[in-house]
C-alpha cells in the first residue's frame, strides 16, 4: 500500500506513524493490526512485533488472504490476534464460522495465548470464537444513533464483544469521533481505523485530543470492573453492555423502544450517549432507586425521566446506581505498564452491597485450569459504613500478595475511621493525605463530598475491615 504522499508503505511504518504518536500524546493504547491486503503484505514482522511490544502494544494481523502462514506468524513472529476481513470470510455462514475457528485455533495451537479473533461477519455462534464489528460505514450522528441499539441488541443475542469502528471508517468529524469514543469506552471492545478517511481516525488527530485521552484513561482505570463482567459473560452469557430490560425486566418502561438509546455497563453504570449535534441529552430514564451523577455527585431519585440534561462535548451522561463498588487500577497507558498493587474502590454506599472482583494473568489460558482469583468486597452502610475486603480466593501467576487500598467513599465527613479496628489519622489537606502511608481525608468539594481512605499494603490472604464511624 502507498502512504498519503504516494510512497510505498511497509509494515514497520506502523511504528512511527501510529505507535510513536500514541506515546508522544500520552494516549492509552492496546493493539495494532497491520493489513496484509491491498498490495501491502507483511514485511519484517518479527521486528515490528518486538518494537511494538517495547512501546506497550500487542500485534495482531488483519488478513485479506487467509491463514496459510499463521503457525509462523504466531509461533515464531509473535502475533496474537487475527482480524478476518470480508474478502476472505464473506462467502457465507459456515465458511465464516470455520474461518473464525481456524484463526482461533491457529493462535492457541501455536502459543500459550487465548484465541483472539475479529470478524466482520456475525451469525449465531460467532461469539464462541470472535469479536464482531459492524463493517465499513461513514461516521456521522446517525452512525452513533443506530449503533447504540446495535450493541445492545448484540448483547441480548449473546455477543459480549460487538462493536463498530469509532466514527466509522469513512467520513466523520472531530465532534462525532469524540461522542462515539466516549460511550464506546463503556463497552468491552472497540477499534479505530487508519488510512481510509480524508482525515485519519486516531484519537490524537482529532481537535479534541484532551477529551479523547480523558475517556481512554478512564477506560484503562476501569479494567478490573470491566474484566470482571467480561468473565461473567464467559461463564453465564450475560453481556457487559446490558439492555435496560435485561437489568430491569419488571419495569414496563424498559419493555419497548423508549430506552433503546441507553444501557447498563455491568450492574452499576447507566450510560446515555449523546447522538445529536447538541450539548444536552433528553429522554434519559432512571429506574427505581437512587442514582448519582458520576461527574458531580448529584443525587437523583429513580423512576423518572431526565430531559435537557447538560452534556457539553466533554461530558458523557453517566450515572452510578447507589450501592456501587467500582474497583479501579492505577492510571496506566497499557496493561502491565505499572504494578496494579494499588487498588482504588470507588464506593457509593447504600444499604448492603457487594462486588466480586475477578483477576487472572491476563495473557495465558491457565484460567481455564482454575488459575484465577476472586476478591469479594462487601459494604454495609445501614448505620456506619463498614467495608469488608475478603481474602482473594484462588491463585495465578502474578497475583499480588499485598495491596494498598484507596477508598473513595461518597459520603459525609466521618467522626473517625478505623482500619482493622485501629484508628487512623485524619489528614488536613489533599497533599497531606497523598504523603501519608495511611489515613483519611474528607474533600467536601469533590463530587458532592468524598471520604478518601488509604490502607497501606495489607495482605490479600486475610480479611480486612475499614469502618467509617458516624
């Protein structure tokens, strides 16, 4: 393939034209999938895989021509994903399913990795082997509007990982790109496409790079939350991106199309994407219960509709159900960039609630042999606020034996805080809290009031209790 200046472009070009620019822009990143079609082919693949790995990228291959070389590409060159395009999988149902299976097995037969496939063709059963995306379309406001129920409907059909290119492959604009990226950060997977639109489709090219970075950073921090629900999808078939009717089947408002432009991310986040060229969102439905605006901490009583909700371009309408316990990793630009032995629990106390966090090594298939751990967090807020961190059940390579726990508790100022029945110091400022090895700090100006608690390096093999007294 030729680049935008008409010069021949080879596979190593992805290092300088894509990877290095993500790094220069301090932008979270994951996979790069160079294409072998359109006269390009793969060149110097082992070097590309090695150099991308140094930068925190994993390499997959987008193939037009089939899998004849997959044993070498995976086993020797080090690639770990196959993206199957319509030119190859297009002939039909069985052909495409067989293609996905062959790609999946080609990865697992030649490495210790998990089969990872993207296919543009989706039928019943495709989810057993492949992520699906919606194909080559133009980005615009209508593209966003019809993709919201598309992802929701795919989840109801058993597809946990269904998506579309951010802002499509053609057309689009800076504003539609950012709006599309915002809500897709609350789905398990998405991708961006280079080289087809007049203006390229990378998040650092947009006029709203800072907003795109903000949401990608939030997505990376939410990895343990999202990963837990993806594991549940693996176990049960219940998707991470859930139709309102799936979470609230007894609420008649959710039975028709009234809530087709919003969804639940897991049990605790309600996402209502903006799909029009305007700085507001109408027709947001909050089911029965208490809901909290993620951005400012404002409380809402459910069983109500929100109209004219203020949503400038940098604000995705996002609500948290009371009782939520949201585990978050430290900020990093790719999985494994730094240790995740500091864990933040973003807590919205309401009665009794729990979250059973799943973790494994994130790379190999050892989890299928039982190499994983689950940590049950329980919050009881009926009088004081008691947070119980139960022992991590299970084991896997890389499991943390100790962790620093940071709690962001959306509550009023406590009279005292105890960690395992020992009182900890109240810090006088945010700076004081950050320097302390353990303690608590009440920030009245942060999201309608947050109590921040730090518990320094506690064993994950023992039960831990943190109490906020009132």
